[in-house]
C-alpha cells in the first residue's frame, strides 16, 4: 500500500473536556503513526500542562516499536510522566506488556484499564464523554 493511501491507525476522539486527550487506535501502528501521536500529545501538553488521556483500542493492533526513534520514545515517555494525571485504556492490546517496559515500574499518574464492555465506566472515571 502506498504510504499516502494508508489510513492513520491513531485518530483523535472529540470530547466535551478540553484537558482530555482521547484517541482511537485502530489496526497496526506504524512509526509514522507514533510520530504523529507524540506530536499531537506535545500540542495538548502546550495547551494544558496537566491532562487526562483516554485510549480506545478498537481493533487487533500491533506496534512497530523497533522502528520508532528511541529519542521520540524517550521524549514521549518523559512528557507523559510530567503532564498526564489519569490514563484510561479501553480494550486489551497484545502489546500492553511492551508499553509497560517503556514506562517506569511505578507510574506517577493514575492508570486504569477497562474492558470493551466497560467503556462507559472509563468515560465516567474521566468525567467526560465523546461528542
């Protein structure tokens, strides 16, 4: 598939809260998707020094971690540790254990995983809803 024809695997979800960064992860995440995600997060952090994050995993997904720049990953983790207050993940990705290896063992923010059937509880926990 031509790179320009590829559908982004990471898509913003519009919400009723400014200080909530919500995304859908659909399919396989390429290095370009990851770079885009970190850019979107940087912009969100510039607008709101402390934010909540919601990640909805809607398809069988994989992440090409090996081809994502180490500097990008390191900076993304450092920014998340500094700016994220609460993070809700909806779904059960097969690559969650790899993500855990990137972040510190003890997270400096609240993290909760919700089953797909409990999506409404995730939104309630963050005091928000999609618009």
